[in-house]
C-alpha cells in the first residue's frame, strides 16, 4: 500500500495532499514546484512565483530531493517573499485552459519533470501589475493533463483529508514498540507483550526473563501494541469537521450530483449549485462506499486467482526442472549405449534439451514477474481502498470515491482473459529415435512430434517411500522416464488385510497416498495403475505392507476438551477444571487385541478418574461412561465401578493412589473389555459384546494427572505385573516388500 501513499513528484509520503481536477493527488509544496506559466506570453514564472534569491537553492533542493526535509525547505522557500501569492494558484478544467503540453526541463527523483526556479528575465511579467501578468497552469505529474490557474491559488484545491489521515496512521503504525527490559542502547524492538505482567519483551529478553514454563506457563503472550499516540489514537481522536471552500464558516451538508462535490446550504441558496440536483451527504457517502466495496470484490477475486496462478507457475518450474533432468538422464543412457558413434552427438542433443528447458523457464519466469507486478499493484490499491472505506469523513470520501472506483474497475480489467494461463507446458515434446543404423547416427536428432495416445505404461512403485505407521500405510509411485503417453490420474487398490479381493482406495492425480484406519497386525497388498482418455493401463507390481502388531499412540489434543492440559509429547494429561473432562487417544481399533496402561502421577482429594474406550463422538464435558458412547471403569482410592449409559455395575474393592497403574485390555476378537490395577485384574471382564470402532479414552479433573504407556504386550494371565518390561521398541515405520 505504501506506493499509494507516495507523492508522484517527490517520491515521499504525501504532505498536505491536494486533489487535482484529474483526481490525482500531489503534495502542496510539490504543487508549487510544478506550477508553470502558459507559453502564450512568457517562458518563465511571474515574479509572484519567484522565490527570494536566498531561498532559491533551498527551493531547488526541495524539488530535486524526495526526503521530507528537502520538501519542507522547498515549502519554506516558497512561503517567503511571493510564497503567499504562489499559494493562490488554482486550476480550472482542462477544457478551459487551452493548454495541453508540458515541457519543463528538470526531473524529480520520482521521474516527474518539475520547473527550474530561476530569476525572471528583464522586461518579463515580473513588472506587470497585478491581474495583467500571464496566466499560469499546473500539469498533473501522472496523466500530464494541464489546466489554467485562477487567482484563488493552490489553497482553492480540495484538501485530501482522508489520504492525509491514512498517511499519518501508516507512519505511526511503522513505529515499533521497544523492549522494556533490554540492557542494550537503544532497546530492541518488542516481540511480545505479556498480558499478566504488562511488560514488553524482545525475543532474547522473553527467553531469559519470561520462559514458557513454571509460573509463567499460563501467562498469555500477545503481539506488542502500538506506541502511545499510535494509529489507534490518531484514528480515534477528534477531527475537525471540513468546511465549505466558498463559505468558510459553513460545514458540508449536501452533495451536488451535477458537480460531484460536497456543498453547504449557502451554496444551494446563493451559489452556482442552486439549480443543481443535490442529495443528502450521508446517503451519497453510503452509496459510494457500497460501489467501492463492490468494485473491490472483483479485484479481490482476481488477486486470489493471481496468487493461485503464481503457485501453479512455480509448480510448473519444478516440473520443468524435474522433467528436464529426466530427459537428460535418459538421453545420456541412450547415447552411452551407442558407444563411440553416439558420443559425438551426445553434447548436441543435451544442448537442445537444455535450450528447450531454458526457453520454457524463461517464458514462465517472465509470466511470474509480470503477474507479480500486477498482483502487487492490485494488492496495494486494495489495501489503500480498504483504509479509505474505514474513514468516517463523508465529504472527504466522496471527493475521491469516483476516482477510486474507476481505478479499481481499470485494475480489474487488466486481468484479461488468458492472463492467468501458462504460456508453456511443463511437458517436453522431445523423442529420441535410437533405431537407425550406425551410419545414420550423424543425422540423429529429436523428433518433435506427438505419438498416438495410448494407455499409460505400468507405474513404478517407489519402495524407499512406501512405509507403514501404526495402522496406516503410505505408498508412492511414479511413471517411467521418457513416457510419451499422457496420464490423467491413478487408481490405487488395497485388499482387506486377509488376502481378500482388492478394492479402490484412491483415484486422483497425486503420486503419494496415505491410507488410515487399517487393522493392526495385518498384512495388506497394494497395487496401482494409471489411466488417460484412451483407457486404463496395466497394474504395477504388488507391494506387501505389514501394519504394527501393537498400537503406539498418544492423547489427541485436537479432539480433547478445551480444559484438558497435555504435556510430555501428549503422553501426560491433567485438567484445569474441577469437573470431569474427556480426552481420547490418537488410535482407533476395530480388530485385534490391544493393551495400554496409564500411570497415576498425581492423586489429590480422592477424585474419580475413569478409564476405558469410547466412540469418536463421545460427550467430553462429563465423566466417561455416562452416555451411550463410552465404556469405562471409574475408580476412587478404595473401590471401582464399571459404567456405561450412566449405569453402575460390578462394584469391586481396591482403588488407586499416586503411583498406581491402570491397565486397559480391549479384545476385539472376543469383543470384551477388561481392566487391571497394578497388574491385577479388577473384577470380572467389564463389558462383553463390544463391536465397532473404538478409541482409548480417559476422563479426569484437576486433582489427577496420568501418563499414558502404549506399545505393550497383551497380558497372558491375570497375574501380569511389570508389563512395561515387555514394551517393544517403537517401530513407527516398517519397510514395504514388493512381490514379483
């Protein structure tokens, strides 16, 4: 947005911006420097516009330098001597000026020509009486439209108060808050602000003085606020109501539709707007805001498409690189196979592939640069327009709304049809014919033609990328290099884990797929085939993948109640509430025998934690087992109960305390659920006839903390103490085997 806030003459942020008749903006000091005399009677400015000799250098520096200091000096120079008369330059419409050329000799740092200030020649209009001198004009530095100036001067131009307020807010917003604990001078910029401590910290001081552990763990760190007197204060401060340019004591109250300008009631009674069509200022303000917002929607959609298009172009770059490397590798292999006779041609053929790749890269980079430029311009215009919409000055808004709406519409029209389509394809239409005889080797060249489209060849499974993790498998594949037939997608098939029939599990264009929710301790066979418009190609080799025989999982932070507090890599759970809250595990079971344990790290005030299994949609703000989606054992320090659908059964003596271990045995082969405390079975099997998909579950309050242990062997008897010693090594990823 910063480009929208810079003066086209000095290149700096606007200072006292005024609105020219063409709807462009320019700084008031810069307007003095670009005001020129019409060539009808004189080639120099009248004496009223000449600076005093002592200030000429400063005025020239102000015209040539983009910095604020230089601009201020130029303004001061213009303010001395004849400066107050120079302010009385003003514009009529271009059609009234009779002046359409612009040929001053100097340029500002922003590339805009400005008038060289110099002494008026003898006998020039400097000696003419007031009102008899030559007329002057002002030329817009952006569109180069010029117009004559009337005696009211530059102060007659409408002041762009909205732009001035946005510039002020933008400047204050860039001022960074400083760290309040830094030993350095000056202090570093603040990175965070603690809501409880009410202190600003830089990154280094935050790590040293406010670590995210211990008593500081629950403190809330926020982005640093703006400095006092920053954007919020500037935007919220009282702003003087604008007054009519012709009646300085009157505020704007109506909007002249004919002239497109705000007016006061005296303008309607006495002035030139008496017979014009007028409307309420507030109504027109809302109407123009709505029009600008609607116009912004189109640009916003195009900006979104442009971002997606840039991602597409960058993907094409990567594909071109990969395809180019594949072509080079295949070319080298073919040339080496032809021994000495092909060696002399190898360099030539490689050069052609490289040139083709470089040509495609150049075309895509040109598109990226062109699209990035348009996107940056559109984004800057959008941000500026959104800031304008935020303003609550109806008259100021209406002064610039028409121009902004036109700019937004023009910006949208720049995204012509086809502008967001790649000019080149990532595919290489280069085919090497290696069949000719050795005597034809010197005539060997690429055949740039399309072969008849047939079904795709067999995909190649990438075994180094195929693996299993818990009860999920990941498969990766690719097409053979130098494949001429297009591929529209792939079909991945998997059996049921028991040697049954294959079924489709994925159809799409990706070459990497992960399938979740499989059975533990099962062997799956997978295969893939490609298809295009001509049909489906042959299957790949079958790959065999073995899922984990025991489950490795943690507590799931994404599905846990918001009062649950997880730590230790999501293996330790407690709660911030005195009410019972539910947390689930990351694994889901539908087959096999599974066992896990929970170690009680803290047990205060005799709470009733509940351990068991649940469906994914279990209610999480009450004790586990109170609804029909969970099966649990809740236990205190003396006894336990089994609970499902809020029905309590099988009271059993023996409870838990700090250091106790609760085991959960889910046997989906026998469809039963059994619990253990400290290695001993707690009562009879808790539940039978459990079928479906279940997740490990736990409910607890702030008086309990437990740690989860998984990957354990299933207990073989009721006397199963020390199960942790049987824990298997964590083998999250298992290699795949291919069957030929």
